[in-house]
């Protein structure tokens, strides 16, 4: 075989014209260089050795092995090569052929090329062979279609046949058309349209794979998600980080299946192994939500995920039960967090969807943020726990109903404060938090005697800056004659305040000389700036004669900062 190859090279003038490079390339393709060239082909090269392209001077001898050649040279493999036999007509099942082509690559990867056509698959295509207990021994694999993927959308007048399409013909069992099975680093899927045919669960699913380079992809009819990113539920790989991490997705189109719970892009993880989907980038994304029916579907679903970036994300369509962005804190109250949207249009459907939804109660210190909210199609600002937003006309403070500072384009210089649109409360710790305590007439606090300072009720303020106020009303026995009523707030129990601050917190009123006459007095308005949790009392002192007396009232506080 070697003599035949050499004779053909010599006859073609390859050695004289191309030197060592051509011979090395050809031999490496045939897998013949398993030892240094000088040793394997001793006596078969022309006398004097091989010459380079541009010199008649003998080149110094260089030993190069087959693995070294493969490291320097990447040879793409076509799935339609007769050695593998994928069917671009969509008649035969191409999954075995694609899998065989992938296995023909070196363990450190290479490119698999898909010529134009429709490739039917009935089983998942796997990139990598990792698990929750072992790192993948294969990586660096890229599946690349010829041309750019397009997909049928609600828009009219455009071509609807992509150059390269993978079409699912397997069981309806939640399977993935392509699954990246990490932990591994280095992978990619490019220029391919995925048709799940309302049967496959995921178009592209990433499990603990990192540093992916995927672009020009479209998805339709996937029952779980077009793109799903997650991690293994266990991690016994030692010190290996199993996050789905630093994967890049560019030019993505998803037509969400009209099926309950279907998602465009899903990012999640597993708190049991302290791993999630993180630091991924989704750039130039268009997601089409169903425009008929009443199924609850989702554009982007964030669960156990952090620090992911969505750049120029555009959502189209939807019905009243559709959700554009879902923040799900039900798996882990601290996640999702610090995910960001840069340039977001959350749908301009004739029937507006639910543009933002929070499930569960977040406890995260870091919120998810929308920068540059596009309101051209009528989108409003979110008022959701765990989410804040900035737009051309409005700056919203992060948090649930913590208030927002809005600057209208028509009234620059005249700031306006937005308000909640329902009867809810600001979460504890936020500006505007409200605390109060009431004592009603039926629970009137009995006074031990005239001119005896008494606590009516109290509240507990956490560290911060608070405005506090209150009022006191007497509840005399029918024969009691009340002359004076004093009321105030104080951090010291049953004592007059030591100082009067910011408008005072001490008031009194003269009642009169009529038996049974009720006295009422405002307790004043006072600022309390406290470094630790502090009790503030509503207190009273009443002067009266005859029979008994008592006090009831109200104390309230609002966090200023």
C-alpha cells in the first residue's frame, strides 16, 4: 500500500511541488503515520530527502507522528460520506450514521458536516459520554450544517425550507434530539433547524457542558424546550465543576410548541450538587409563542440559574395564558438571580400575554435585571419579586413593589414615583415597609391611677431609618371626669421622652369637666434611626378624678430608607 501511495504522489509531482506537507497530509488521512516518517518510510523517499516549497536547500529531517499531525490538521467529516451513510432525503433513519461519524473523530473532537437535506432521526444524537460520576472522555465536537437555519414562523412571505434540518421521528418520551452529555468543555451546534414534530422533548439539551459555540439554530414543536440547559443531579467527579457554564448561543429562533408547559429556552440546575446554568450568553434571540388556544407556555424559563445574559431578545405572539419570562423560585428560594436582559421586547401580541411572572418567594440578595426595556410594542414595566428593569423613560428600583423612580420623557426634571397596582405590601427591608399595632376600644388598657404613665402598645423596628406616629383615645368610666390627656412614642417603656425631635413626639389635650367625656390626642410624628432591632412604645398619661379610666390607640411606622 505504501509503495502504491508513494508512486502516485511521485507521479503527480506532489513531493517535488509540495514537499513534506502534502505527503504528511495524505498519510495522516489514511492513518499510516504511526511512527516517525523517517523510520516508517526509510529508503522510499528520493535520494537527498524531501525539499520545501521555496528552496532547493535540503530541509533538516523532522520526525512527526500521526497524533501530532492530527493535532495540527482538522479534517471535517461529512455525515453523507459512504462510510457513514446518512440519508439527506429524510426517508431512512440517519441517527446511526451521525453517531458513527461522531465516533470516527479523535477523542478531542472535530467537525461533522451536514450537507443540505432533511435528516430523520429516531434516537438522540449524543455529544460526549459523561455522567454525574465521570467526566466525558470525548469533547470538542461541532455539528455544522451547510447554509443558515430558518424555520416557519407566523410571518408570511419568507422561505420556510431550511438547508439542513433534523426531523424527529422517535417516540414521544421527552427525548432530546441532540444532547450534550458532559461534564465536558468545548462543543458546538451550528446552522441546523430542529423539528421536534410535537414529539421530542428538547431540540438541544446541554447537561453540564461548558464553553459551547452554537449559532444559527431554529427550533419548532419541542414539547419541553427548544434549548434546555441543566446539570447532573449527582456529582462524584471530585473537584470537577459540573455547571453548564460559559456557553454561547447566537442567532436563535424558537417557535414554542402549543402544548402545556412548553418552553422556548430553559435554564436550570440542581441545588443538591450546588451547580446550575451560569454565565451563558443568548444573543439575537426571537421566540414565537402560540397565538391560539389556552395552553400555558413560556418564552424564557429561569429556575436554578444565575449570571446568564440575554442580548436583543424579542418575543412575538402569545395568548392570555402565555408567560414571556418566568422566574421560578420554587426549587431554590435563592435562584434565579443576577440574570440580565439587554434589549428586551416582551411581546406585542393583540392579546397581551403575562409578560413577567414570579413563582415562589425569592430570598435572593441579587435580583434579575432588564436593561433597556423596549416598550415600542406596548410592554409595561414589571412589578415582580426578584425582577427590576430600566428603560428609556423609567428607572425601576429592584425588588417586589419597593417603589420605582420614573422619569417621563415629557416631564424631564419632574420625577414621578410609580405605585403598586394592587393592595399588596412592600417586602420587609425595603423602602416603604409598613409596620403597625392597634388596640381597639374593646381591649382598652386600664390605667393604674391618675397621672400614671402607661404603655398602650408597641412595635419592633429593624435596623434602618423610620418615621413613626400614633394616636391615643381614652375610655373613661361613665362617672370619670378627665381633665388632661398626654400621648407620645418612646424607645423607653413607661417614661416621658427625653428629647423632642423632628416635629415632636409629645402631645396633650384638655378634655373638660363633663363626666364620661372621651379625650383623643395625636401622639406626634418622630424619626427613629436605629442600628439594631428596637422596640418603640405608644404611651399615655391621663389626669382624671372619680372612677376608672383607660387608653387605647394606634402606632404606625414607615421605613424611609
